[in-house]
C-alpha cells in the first residue's frame, strides 16, 4: 500500500472514530481527492474531504476538518494544518517518501500493473470502419484512443477484450464489388462505368490491379453476376488485409474480428422474434418497427423493411444482444459523433431484452483537422480524397500520431499540427517525453562506463533537494493516475501525466548532477532516475508508444 492509500485509509478511519465519539454524525463519507499541493510549504498532500462531506454531515467544513485531524491515527504524518475554508494539509515524516520510493523500486514493472479486479469482462469495440476503403485520420484517432483505452483498463486490473466489427454485409459491400468489377473490366479495355453509388477512390483501382496481376483474365468472360460475386469476396478480403496492415503499423491489434455476416439471417431473425413477443416490435405498412419512442427515442424505427430486408439497426440490435449473451458485464463503443442519435435506439433495444442500458457506454469521437504550415489540410496528395492513416504515419511516425490523437479527450475537436508533430524540440510533447527516457538511458550508459554499481538500493534519504522530492512524488502518483483514468475511460490523463513526469525529471536533471559528485548521492540519484525511467516507459506502453534508448 503506497502512502496515498495509507493516508486515504487513515482519513476514513478518523471519520469513523469521530462518528463513534459523537463528534460527527452518521453518514457515508463521499469520495475525495488527495493532491500534491502546488507549493512545498503547503505540505506533502492536501485534501478537500471536509468540503466534500459538508452536506453529508451538515457541519461547517472547518469543523469537519478539525474532527478528522483530531482523530487521525497515522504515525507517518508529522503534523497537519487546516487551511482556508477547510482544506487539510498533511506534512509527512522524513522517512515516508523514501520508504515509498524504495517500495516502488522493489516492485519493478509490477508498479505499473494494478491488482486484477473481480468484475465481469469488459468489451471495447472501436474503429469498425467499413472494409470498402482505406483508413483515414479520423479512424486513426479512434484507433489510437481505443487501443490506449484497452491498454489502460488492463493496466488498471480490468479484464478486457477488444473487438473490431466487420461491416461485411449490406449495400456497401455490394457497391464495393460493383466498383471493383468496373475497374477490373477497364484494365482490360472494356468500357465499364463505376455505379453512381459506387466507390471511386484510387484504392479501388489498386484492388482491381492486384486481382488482375494475380488472376489475369480469369473473371473476364464470366456472366456479370457471377463475376461480381467472385470479385466481392476477393475485394473484401483484400480490403480487410489493408485495414489490418495499417492498424498493425499503428500498434493496434484486436482480440476478436466479428463478422456482421454471422448475424444474418438467424441472429437477426431470433432477436426480432424475441422483441415481437414482448410487444416491442410491431407491424405497420408491411414493415416491422421498433417501438423505441417508449424508451426515449424521438420516433419509432424500421428494423425489417417491407421487402423483408433488415436495416442496419436490426443488425446492430442483434449484435449488441450477442455481446451481452457472450457474458460481457460492460460494453464500450467508440463511435463517430454523427452516430449520437443512434445511441438511444441501441440502448432501447437492450432495455427491451432485459439488459441494463447503462452497461453500454458510447464514447463519441469528434473530428480531426490537420494543419501544415498553418494551413488546413483537406485532401490527400496521393488520392485527392481524405488524408489516409498510412500517409500520416509516413509523415509524422506512429508515436507522434498516437500521442497527438490521445492527448485530447475524444469528445473535443482536435487540431493536429503536422509541423509540431514532426519537430524534434521540447515544444513537441511526445519528443519531450521520449527524450526524458532516452536521457536517462544515456545517464546509465555513462554510469556503466564509470564502473558505478547501480544494482543495490542506496540510501535514498540523501535525496533532499526540492526537485528530487518533486520527482519522487510525481512517480508515486502513477497507480492513482491509472485508477482514475481507467474509471473515467480517459487515456488522455496518462498522456498528461507522463508529460508532467517528464517535466519533473527534466527539472531535476537541470538542477541535480548525477555524475562527478559524492558516490552515495550519485547512486541515490541514479536510483531515482531509474524509477522515473521505468514509469515513463510503462505509461508510454499504455499509450502504445515506444520508449527509445537513444534519440
């Protein structure tokens, strides 16, 4: 148990003691925050617990603060000070931070992995782009944030499974086949036109060329319907291979690739029949309608058209039912912001099946605007359409792209500065963080060359400089940051934390020499550097970003 956990427990115990003595009335203590104050003279930690619990205990915050400090039993606390309207500042005894740092060092990589939680498995579904074209930068933001969220939840001790929903049924796949068919015929000089609702991207020509190079004129003399059917399967697999290639290059992997086709027709039919029995689906004008207005939607929705063909909503209803049938306790989807109105319909269907709709969490992804030299970049140089993820990776690299996508919350508009992402300067946040890791690696190479033994834990009490203490405290915050970021589904918190940690290290490095000083102090500072380096590496791993040894 680290010092924050010990202090939190001591505060809870103090409240219970005060309640038993009649100093505080009965009531459940609300959640509160322990923070490192902005100034050293304000203590090692501060809390707003007295203000947070004023409504519960119906007392003035300062009276609550006095009750807590008066009943605090924590031998690691030197003294407390009540400040302002009721903040409690805690001043720890000198050995506490050093003992905590020694424990962190002893844990090694386990410091970045919280104990497994006894909860049902969580599913995170993200990207799920139609396999009809290349991934663009908008998909890249969802891919970076979704994979970082999966990493974050796992580091925080949650059982998680990631999933990609392949939209491989429906009109979009038919249009893909028709478009590839036209381009394939054109490669043989046949006058063929891409359908009005077809796909005209350069990647469709590439797909047709791949088929021609591999199979020649094998499909040329087939009946058109037969040829389109054959090209549909080939094109779909080629597009999926491109998706997987680009995602792998972006450090994104999925545990499950779920095919929409597996829902047709049985799962969809079964879901519709189940909701007809409950009265949540009714027939009107030859079509079947979901009674979604009864669950907060603005109007009822068609699930089976009058020609018997299921809508996309019907497939999504069956798909989300399938998720919970597989035993997931929580389902998290990352969708584009244009799907906002869709949330109520899917949640309504879950309620109809008897599932708690709150167990579906939808994170909406806002748009990305690319800027180069201060100008908005709208089109790909290669395709004349949206800038692809592959192009962005080629220009700025996977690490920079991932960090820039993750560093802002999904629900905020993101302006992506290509020039900044490419720059090797402290203004580039990912470079700033990675350079801290590489700088520490360089320090240890120098130490090895000088024959300094860094295998044993030194006397950490020699670390008394303000920048040393600041760095120790920032390192110790990592488990709590993991916990809070996971609870809020907010990987951007880890991006912000690791940036602040890198800043604390750079400040320490600029003020505290690690070489050419008294040997025992050098060893203590090297141990502190090692702890900082490990946490930077662990945090970057959560973000899916590399931690280079040299830059």
